[in-house]
């Protein structure tokens, strides 16, 4: 599936861990949608402002800060981005993901994506969890609990988010503490990190690639004068010299043992030129680029990694090039958000629409993928299963009194779980939430199918069910909306209602 677009556009709306492990092409729209974010560009300006004034710091008072930013082999702007990510975001562990976002129903995911694809992926993750439990540490108890849940066909709901969604969670409290700029997983951090690097117009960056596994995503990069660095994740950015020192001081010079301690399950290289799956040997990266990436990795790690060597032995060339390849290569020299818009406009359909769905704009040809993604919202499913009738669903929606868009933009889509969790949403967000709650409720409680549909206008939205028409904006039942007000609908909206 890595070599062709996933025709399920709802996967681009809210990609979960299984979507991305089955189809690496989902990462490109995440990155490009991040580059459309006004908030990300604001963060970029903030970092750049700090970076540009580093030389003016008082050396005596801020020596430690200077030392952390002037690191042999890592461009200062890269180190500055890493420091900002370290400060701004809270990285969530599997048990925290489950607590906040709930669980994915593995049976449903297998029906949607196919057992043939998911069974080996889940097996790999179970093995990874078992190995981490054997290593001990504070996360081992939590991982044991998650392994039990996986045995019951429930998996922590890793749902990957663009920067604007991460930023929307900046006020969300986790055990009484808040992240200054939001909650993240490793892929969130990787795509945000890459996007911030691309906004800096740095001539010190020649190439950026993602090194990934079933349980982790990291970023490897280098510049024209051979500066090599590896952003393993939050709080971990290694220069070549730092990596060498770590290998020598803690692993007696055994670079493979050092690597395996943190990334033994490394199995994929994702680049602008294509993807190399080490486990299967399938490779869509052309020979010139692949040889360059391998040479840089060999130099950085001080050896040929066994995982990479095993993949090269099995290597099978796949001719298909990523449809996003040209667009991603163009991002290395962008200057403004307008440059990104121009790059995206040059993409043919359906590739251009995938980015629009990931960005969550209502302004698309078909809004149905938003309903399909909304139906998979774990928290909404859980809540609906505990409800007795429609009045409880309406009461929940009425209880969300804030009418602000979590994106500060009424033309962008918040999914049901986001509206519930952040206790805010536009009339459109609340209509989508109620639509999904009612569908799950009626499916659970009734042997006879009950049709739910919703309509969305310029200023109001409506949800129709069992001859009732509910308007979230006012919290009232109405006879029918004015037909001229309806812009688009979801479900089988009754024609007599306009």
C-alpha cells in the first residue's frame, strides 16, 4: 500500500497508527498541512528571532544556553528547534494515549484495513512491548497493562495530528499539568520538527529523511558540508560527535549495541525520493539517492547497521515514485506560507485533496470523508454506548457551551472527540458530533435502522433524525431550515427539508 494512494480519504482526515504503518504516503500530507498552519509559522518566527539574537546573549549569564546551541556537527538552528520542541510539548506514553484518546477497536481496524496487513504489525508491536518490559523501568508496568488490552483487541488510540490540533490542546490538562504548546506522539514531533526546519530557509540543510519502526519515528538529516544529525525524539538530538561519544563511553565502542538499545526495531526509511521497507526489501528510492542516504548513515553511526544490511540483501526495486515526491523536494527551499500554497496547487488530484482533508477544511468537493472519520472517534463511540436515548446525546451537546472553533476558523473541521475533549466547537462541529452520537446510539438500541443526517449552512447547522430537526446553535428543535441556507449535507438529508 506504500506505493499507491489510499482511496479511503477519511484516513487522511485523522490517520491513526495502523493507517500510517500500512501506508507511509499518509505522512506527506501531514507535513504539507503543517506548513499551511499560521500557528506553525508564528512558532517558526519565534524560534528564528531567538536564534538570530544568540550572538547578543550575555555569555556570562547564559553560558549554558550558548553551549547547548553551539554544538559541533549540528547547525544552531536545528538545535534551537529541538530546544523549542523540548520545552513546548508533552510527549505521551501509550498508557497516557489510552487515558486521553481512548482505544482503537482492533477488530474494526482489521475489517477496514485487512487482517493480512494488521496481524503482522500488531505481532511486531507486541514483541517490542515485551522487550521493553524486560528492560524494566517506570513504563514497564503500564506496558504490561497495554499488552493485556491488545490481547482483548483494544489498542491505544494513537491518532496523528497536524500542528494546529496539537496547539489546540495546549490548555488541556494531563494529571494537573499542562503542556505549553500541546500534546504529542513521536510522529507528531517528527513532522512538526521537519516542518519547522523547512520554514527556516537554511542553507545548512541538504536532505531530511525519516527513520521509522512499528513503534517509533525519528528524523535524520545532513548539510552540504557533511553536518550529520539524528533527531531521535523529544529531548534527544544527536550530532555525529555526540553519538560517537555515547558509543565509546557507554557501549565500549559497539555502535550496533548502542543503536539496538533505542531502535532495534528500525525497519523503514521514508524520504522525498521514496520508501525503503527493510523487512520486505521493497524500495522505491532510486539508486543514486539510496546510496547517498546509506553512505551518510554509515558515516554517522560509524558502521553499517545490521537492520539496513538485512534490508539491502532482500532489496527489490519498485519503480513507482511517490506522487508527493516533487512537492516535498520543493519544500527544501520555501520562503513563505504562500510558497507552500503554490506547491500544493501544482499537485494533481486526488493528491491535492488529501492535503486539504488533512488540513481539515470544509471547503472540499466531498465532505463525506469527514463523517467517515468522525464515525471512528473512540471517545464518541464509548460515550454513545453508555447512552439510553437521543435526549442524552442532545444534553451532552448542549453542555458544550463554548462556540469557538478549536482552529479559530469555522471553515475547518473538528472531529467529535476533539469537540468533547476541548469542550468547544462551532455549530458545525457540534452537528457532526451529534450526528455521530445518534448513529452509534440508534445502531446499539434499535433493530430497525434509524437514518441520521445533517446539513450545514453559512451561519447554522442542523441534525435530522426520526422526523426531528435539531439546531445546535440554539439548542432547539425546529420544523425545517431555510433551503437557501444549506451549503452541504452529510448522510441522506431529506429532500423535503431543502
